[in-house]
């Protein structure tokens, strides 16, 4: 065996040691530490959004003002009917003609423009000033939804707030608060609100309706409802930082369209688990997969 001189060996030793460290496991380990581990999870970035504070009122439709049409004289017979329930009228429009006892005819006209709600006028029937009205007109086609609102929401309401009134068979109609009741129904702890609506088509009186009243707006960061967990520890959202799970307590606010307002606990740009679940724990490593807010719903 050939032996190196001691001086040469001493000069080569540091280089050999350096080579061993250079080829050692540390670089691979560092790369391994940086590589994502754990299960793949769908995540999204927290963004700002505005939420409308909607108060709901349910009730029935009434005429804001009704006008009854009768002849001024008694004992007149209906000879001609020119209008029916459901039709719109103009002020002064002839609705029926009646025969006078002494001969001739009397015209019955609409005292106000509006929608004819009911009619009892039939040819051959008698009419008088004290009898049943020949026609009942919803004056100016103005209706009210008289609705009940939870007592906790009454403080949010104010006159002239805009509302969308939904009536079966009539679609959505714009309205606004006209009057707020001064008392609360004790047995059900609900207050009364009068929401004015105008419609040129006939609305069925006493029909059920629902009003969605916009009482305010709040703009904050938002996440999908699926990202929020409720537990004995409070309301939490799972945030991803450095590919690991962090559990953050949050304060939630308004909800709309599958999203929920976060008033405290998150910042815009935070990355959260789109569908939070009990399988993920604090500190768990994960492989985040970015998705849009729509895909996360």
C-alpha cells in the first residue's frame, strides 16, 4: 500500500471534510422542510365586500284609502254596468247608469282614479245612498302591506326606507315605509309597520305579502359560510400560514348570498380554508390549492 506523506495528508484533510459537509443531508433536508406536506385543501384569499342589513316584514295587503260609490237618491234601478272589479278608473269615469223613478237616467261616476276592488252592480238590482256600495275603489291605486317585524329589528326601521314587497302572483313591487306602529304585540313580541306600494294592476286585498326592507349597509372582509366553524370555543376560521393551519377566532356580522361578514379577526388578503372541517387541527401541515370564491361555495 502506498502511503501519502504526512504534510500532504494534512493539507488535504480540510478540503475532504468540507466536501463531506457539502454533500451531506442538510441541503436536501432544507428543501424537504420547504416542500408542502399534508393533505391538499382548497383555500381562498379574503376579500372585502358590502352587505345590506335586511329586515323582513310579513303581513297582508290592504287598501290605503277606499272610496265607496253609491247613488245619492234611493230606489234607483241599475240599467247598465260599464266597469267591473279589477279595472282601473279615472276620476269622473262613468261606471254605471241607473233608471230614475220619474223617468230618465242617472250616471254613477268614479270620484277618484284608482282600481275597482269590488263591485255589486248588476242590471236590474236596486241601489240607494244607504245600501251596499255599487263599487269600491282603491284610491290612486295605493296599497299598504301591513307587516309584523321582530321587536329586535324595530329599532333599525325609519320612515321612507326602501323595501321590496313580494306578493304571490304579482312579483316584486317597490315600496317604502310609510308609518311605524308605536306599540308591540305583547303575545308575539312583534311590531307593526306600514309599507306603501303603488301598482296599476289589481292586487288582491288581504293577500299575504313579504317585505324586505334595506335598513343599512356594512362593508368589511367576507368569507364563504363554509369557511366558518361554530364551537364551544367561539366562532373560528382556519387560516393558512407557511403551509400550516392556524385557528383564528372571529366576530361575524351580516350574511348574504352564501357569504358572511367578518367584523374582526381577519385581514384582507389572508388565506383561509374554504371548507373548514374538524379533520384539520392547529399546526397541521397542508398543501393549499387556491380557488375562487364562487368555486368554494
